C-alpha cells in the first residue's frame, strides 16, 4: 500500500499504523532528481507480496515541520517506523537488493510472530498452552535462547523445576542470561523439593510450610504459594531460599503483574 502523508495525518497513518506493520516513509520533493530514481524502486518493493509494509510519501516542500522534526537535511531520505518509533533509515539512492534487505529485517519472521503469541499466553497465565507452543518452537530453533527462556517460564509456573532448570542452564549470554539467572532460584527450589522424599512428619513445621509453597505452585496457585512464603519469612527472614524464590516469582510474572506489585510491597514490609 502506498499513501501520501502530511503533517495532519502523520500520527495516524505512520506512527499508529506502524504498531501493526512497518511503515517506510520516503521524504521527497518534485524537483529532486535522485528522488525520482528511488521512488520506482520503493514502489516496486511495496508491490512484492512477500514484503508486508506500507510506503508513506512525504513531500518536504509541503511539510517542513515533519522534515525538521525528523532532522531530514537531504533527500531522498527514507525512515522506517516500527511500533511508533524510527527503527532504521538511509539517505540517497540505494541498490534495490540493499533496500530489500533493509525492509526484510524490519518484518517479523514466523518465529517472531510465534514468540509473540507464546508471550501473550504467558502474560495471561495460559501456562500449558504456552508450554506446548514453545516445545514445538524449541524443536525447530534449539539455538534460540529466548525460546528456552520462555519455555522455562511456562514449566516453572506449573511446578516443573528440574526441566526448567535444565533449559535455563542452556542460556549463556545477553539479556536472556540476566533473566535466566533471576529465575534459577525458583527452578532449584522446585526441583530440590520434588526430589526430596522426606516425610513431612520428620520435618519442622516451618520447613513443611516452606515446602508447601512448591506444591501450591505445582497446582497453579501462585498467590497462595506467595502467601505461604511470606509467612515463612515473617518467622525467619533468612529461611532457606524463600526470599530468592519470591523474587524469582516476581521475575516469572513480570513487573506489571498485579500479584508482583502486591507481593513485592508486602515482601519489602516483611524484610525491612
């Protein structure tokens, strides 16, 4: 799709539309010779069904404020918008192959789209569905740490600590490693308790309560598990891995989750 954009329509036609698919903005002018060379290349690419993007054309003579806002000092200038922001840009006429590559790297792959779906399932606590989707993905993309990380999250939320731990240990670097390290205490806690067959009668009441948190997580009752772990910490602020497990549960659920916000405040009250 090719659209002409001006200062009044830019927010809706470019910024808002780029939340759904990439918008390539061509800053041009009728008197610009290189612009006339670039335009047919861009228009040919937007007609390619394998490249799902919008081509928006901005006449700089008629829209000087847009040129100033995006610091367009020479034309043709091409800015790529994704999720409301400039994701990439180039100036001047480029070979078609290079422009094609420029556009392709902006378009989500099938893996990216599948991961978005899996993230939505995790965010809405559809753990089992997310697990199945991520198991399929990791068979196809075992080298992708983000897939392993999210599969570990789905497993942790269902109490499968040992398998989650194994996936977390495959994450070696980057932001994924930082997230994996936050989750490891939860994986180790769940795994240790699952493998320890000591009868509750041989344990102290506080240890029984500590272990009950793992059982509650396995049943999908994260809120009750956090209540129990908080109670353990009220009795002994340094008991076992209770504090680290609480922090890992927050990492699992995410900062915006209501349980995270509620129990993070309560944890701070108990500890400090």
